[in-house]
């Protein structure tokens, strides 16, 4: 087993299993201060790690104070938001993405930082080593920046739509791993004999223009598809993108299961259902004195394909049985 695998086993066998002991050992009257920043917008529920902390005995207003800030899709606001939460003197910072982590790293080299999602934390400079991060940063990798992930999206879409001959890709060039994904998709498209159209959609005008171009092209033939790469900016527009694909009758694949749950045709990506609990365990472990850099970065061990058959029927698609059998979940 390689050192990253050993690190994952150490996490599951050590930090997570030890958390009840930490909970019982909490100092009476001690109040912990943490801060969270996201490039997205607040949802109906707090971030999942907050529920995980509550399960471990941390209750806001009693023994926990949390500052939470959201950039509402405007990444240029991140430095100011990080500066704002730093003024609350947090004992620990939680970052929702790579870009947020970088903003926090520029603000401090001493306060522990836990990132809850990064496509490739080594490649993008968050840590130097997954098993032994060092410094004041650790967290959870999505492994979406690793070789082969983007190609898999194209392959799955082609399997779902065998007649597919043209594919549009939405990405943002501010995220370096998106650019590498586009290169990988281009190589996969050549193998699959599918024409690839790429659309950089970082800003609102470019996003609207891209949808208009894709929508106009969609009417020219039935053998077109859409790949939406992973980006907080796309997540903010999730409902619009799903509705757009349905309106233009475009088979589309996305990077999170919630897209398929909300009406998207297919999703493929890491199973992150347990990250909230694991992140809470890491946060507690660090608050109790462990150095962030001594905790290994956790990598996903499972990537799930989710297929929405209701959407497939609406699009007039018959998903091949072999693909259905390979899905982790099928929405009837």
C-alpha cells in the first residue's frame, strides 16, 4: 500500500475513531472560535461540517462561535472577506475551495486552515505532500484534477448517447485545473471521434454568450451533448444550467450527484457524503492541539455515476443497460 493509502487508514483508524474521546475531554466553559469562507452563497442549511461539529458536542452560542462569509460567486471579494473573518481572531479557518484556501494562506501562516474541497491540493500549491502536508494547512481532496477524470466525463456521455458527434464544454480559466481538464477532454474527444467546442465562461457576459451559442448550435442536430466542469460559479447557476439543457434537449453530464438529483441527466464525481463528518473530526482534532500539517490530506476512495432516468425519457434517450448497471444510483 502506498503512503497516501496508509494515511487514509491512519485517518479512519485514528482521528475519526478518537473523536468521542476528544468530545468527553472538552474543557468546561471553553469557547472555540472558527471562521468559514466560501465563494458560493449560503444555502438553506449550514455547511455540513457544522452539523458534524454539533454531533461532536459543539453548539453555537455555547461552546462554539463561528463566523461565516460568502462571496456570492465574486472571487475578487475573497481577500476582503478573509480579512474580515481574521479580525474575529479565529483559532481555525475553514475554506470551501482552492481559491478560498489560497486567500487564507496569504493572510496567515500560523492559524490552522482546513479546506473541505480541492481538485488537486498539491498541484495548486495548498500542500507539498498529501500524506504529510506540513505547514498550517490540511483538508480534503476531490481528486478531480488527477489524470483521467475529465476524460471519463466524455466517455460516459458518449456511452449514454452512442450517436454523439459534438460536445460543448463549459469551464472557467481562472481555475487552473479547468484548463487542464479541457486539454484532457480534447484528447478524449479525438479518441471518441467527437467534435469538442469549449466555452470559457468566467464572467456573466461570457456565460450568457456561451449559452446562446450552445443553444443555437443545439438546434442544428440531435447528436450534441454538454459537459459542465466543476466550479463554484457553475454551482451558483445550477438550476439555470439544468433548465437550459432540458429546454435545448441537450444530454449533459455534471460533476456532483446533486445536479442529477435536481434534474440533470448524469453526474460523475467523488462521493463526498461523509466529508462533513470527517471535516468536523479534523477540526476538533486541531482545536485540541494537533498541528494541521501533521494530518494527511484525505482523498476520495469512491467515484459515483448517477443517472436520472426521468430526464433521459424526457430527452428521448434510452440509456444502455451496461451503463445503468455501472451506476451507483439510478433515479427512476
